C-alpha cells in the first residue's frame, strides 16, 4: 500500500517510480493515452473558446481531434503491446537474443546494457517509431470516423492483429553495426522529443493526403481539416520545443534528486527515461490540445472561407 507522500520520500515513492517505469517500457501506449486524455477533455474546451468561428467548423475540428486521438490510442495499443513485451524479454536476457559483440558495442563500458544510453535509444526507436508505421492506417481510420461523426452515422472499424516472433526482428536490427553506430551518435541527443515530433509531422501529412481524397467530405470540410492539421502541428512543434528547452533546468534537478533517491534500484535508467517521456508528452499535449486549438480552429476556418471566396470570384 502506498503511504503518504512527503518531500523526503517523493522521489522513491512507489506510485511515482512505477509510473515512470511504465512510461519507459510502454512509451507508445503512454503517449497515445495521454493524447487521448487531452483530446477528450482539454481539446473540446479549447475549441469552444475559439473566437469568431463558425459552429460547424468547430464541430469539424472537434471531430478531427477526437478521431485522431482515438485511432492513435487504438493502433498504438494493439501494435506496441508485442513490441513492448519483446523488448522486455530482451532487457531481461540480452545474451539470449543479442550477439556478444552487440552487447559490448552498446554497453559503452557499463556492466548492464539496460543502463546504456545507446541501447535505450534503439529500444525507444522501436517503441516511439511505431508512429511512422501507423501514420497512414491511422489517417485512413480518421477519414472513416470523421465523415460519420459529422453526418451522425455510426462507425464500425476492424481491429488489426499483430503476430510473430518480434524479439528476433528487434534483435536482428539491434545487431546491425550501422544501427549501433547510429545509436552511439544519437544517445546524448533529445531523441525522445525528436521521435515524437517526427511522428506528428509524418502523421499530419498522411492525414492531409488522405483527407484531400475523401469523397465523403465537402471541399470546405477538407480545407478546414487540412488547414487545422497543418497549423496545429506547426504551432505545436514551435511552442513545444521552446517549452521543452525552457524546462530542461528543472528536469535536470528532478533527475538528480530521482537518481539520488533510487541509486540502488536496478530500474533507475527506466525511471530517468520515463520521466523524459512524460515531460515531453505533457508539454506537447498541453500545447497541442490546450493552447493551439484556440488559434488553429479560428485560423483554419478563416483560411478555408477566404479560399472559397477566392474560388467564387
């Protein structure tokens, strides 16, 4: 049972450490879940606060937000479970799956490969990199949900299944020397933020491409959705990276205290990694679903109407 949290035991409190560990081991599910939470609660309020915006355009933006978060959580949950489970198995017994030279190259002199930043980079590349692989199918689902939502129709979707010996696939990639060299170069970068940002960019352009071809949407609806996506992603990346950088000092202090309180824990590396993932997902979530919709909903509606007026002329 979790006791009362005080300043003295906060950093090694079980609730905190288990949350950080979960975010590290299941980063794709965590980020998708956080997005779904923000989209379901924060985004609708922000959309309603958009000034001088047509109610129908607000409804379009709201539908896009909910469908994107829902499909993202669905696909990420289904796809990441086998990947997360496979990586856990490799973490527990690296000698069973990885070549000895791979462990030596990635350990960087450490006794445990799980503490290696290079190894952590490669495992998160698989977890957070799922956003690239799922961007197109997620966009397809969004473009099925949105017209049905706008037309008050019920939506049915098929759940994909993922099978296979995932450990062997992941281990084969990690054993690749080029991948190891790449990991050693990228290990000290802000790769968590970069992977989340790149996934958002790829998802945005996939969504815009499919939306433009959706015959169930009117030209105005397509323009509102695409402008909204482009503006939201652009503003989110600019603001998100800025706030992420500003918060680095406080984050370093948090990690220092976390390390001190859990210096003997075998999961310390996961706690640190999880804290970075949570920090980035919260910042981008608050910006994307809380602040940006007020501006993107208004601007996308305005741009779509101006574009329609130009065509009529």
